[in-house]
C-alpha cells in the first residue's frame, strides 16, 4: 500500500495479490480518532491469481490515519495494514 498526502486528504494505491475469490472486498482507513472511511472496493474473481492495483482516496490526511483494513463487503476482517 502506498499513500500520498493531497490537499483534499490521502490518495491511496493498493496492490492486491490474493486470488481467494470470488468475493467483494473493500479497503477502509481507520483514523486515529476511531473514525472509518471506505477508500475503495473491488471484486476478487474466482479464477484470477494475477495481482491487481486499486486506487482510491480518503478525506483524512496520512497523519490522521492509524491503519488500513481490508474487509469483505459483509464486514469480515481479512488483513490489517500499517499506515505510514
């Protein structure tokens, strides 16, 4: 995951390498204050194992983000990624 400070918040780029699908996933920024913002969402196909790059943004600036979480569309936690 890479994050860049922008005037409007944080621009995020995530390379997804997990081919365990099919399932719909989302990337969530968790703020230092406990707030949450969905950055982007994507669909993991059932038969695709090549990496995909997804991009999105959050209104929070990088110094306001504690961590990132990848979750299923139903809210199941898959992985936590550190901020910064």
